[in-house]
């Protein structure tokens, strides 16, 4: 079945540093990928929609200069958390849909646990 | 914007018990509905989905869900759970033609052997 690989699975960084998270679709192409954030005991919240070859679309309240998204190819999207702060500590999940299948469900990565100290 | 409500965040039950997880959404148009499951240490996986047709949807591992349009609900059921059903379950909704999924807060289900 379709697989989405997300790396790293866990990362600990110091305040002020930047962290890059990769999301790859391994056996399908995705023109669109999605980035979610999940705080403890809360719902998955969509942060942004990553579009291959164009700018990402950010949800209201998400700072685009802080959460940089690059979707350079049909199989890779990256999320960079710039100048991270402890309040950015969260679980980040990416998902993607196979461009070749209409109405196909999203396939999710394993998620990245970010801890900012 | 659509929103999704899941109640009873923590559910604990014994093997062979029946499970029902409620999901209500707020959107008046045509919707696509999903249940995703996340087993401990694994990624989110699709359990079942509804796009159109028979409102009673059969999914993997003996799960089913019923879409009741008049109640804006898409409850998940399993007649007899197993220990391996211990997981977190998320209901999700997207409006027709929209890529963006709205998730509920999830139900943490623990099945005691």
C-alpha cells in the first residue's frame, strides 16, 4: 500500500535553532501534501497545504515565516520550524494523497515529536 | 468551516465487548467521512471511509460505521473488540471537493484482555 515516510521521528533542539522535517511519498506521487500539528489531548490541526512547485497555503493563525514549507518535487515536502521556541514543541504529522487516484484517502507519515528546550 | 466532535476521549473495555464511538460534524453540504486509527507506535491508517451510496460502511478488522445525514453523525462500531484494537481512533470530515480534512480530538480506546 501507499507509504509516506516522515523523518526524523523525534528531535530535540534548543530554543532559537531551526529544525527541518521531511515528508516523502515512497511509492506514489503527490502534488499536494498536508502538514498537521497535534497538541496533547487535542485534535490534529491542519497547519498548511503544501503544493508542488508553488507556494504553500497556510491556515489562519499559522505563521508562514516561522513554518517554512518547501515542496520541491512530487515526492518530497519539507517543513522547517525556524527559531524554535518551547511552545513549538508538538507532534507534527504530514500526509499525502496519490495524485493518480481520484477520491483516494490521505496517507499519513509516522509523525515527528519535536521538543524544544 | 467544518468541525468534528468526538466524545468520551478515553474508553476502556474488556475483550469481546462491543464498541461504539460517536462522531458528529458540523457542515451542511456534501461531506466525505473517514475513520482513521493509530495503533501504539504506528502511523495513522485508514479504517473506513464514506463518500456516497450505502450509509453503512464496512471497514477493515470488523469495523463498520453508519452515516446518518439527519443527525450529522458517522459513528464507528465493532461488535466484539480484541486486545489488538487498543489504539486511538480519529473521525475526520472533508467537504466535497475539498482536500482539507477536519479531525475530531480522537478516542483513546484501551481493550483489557
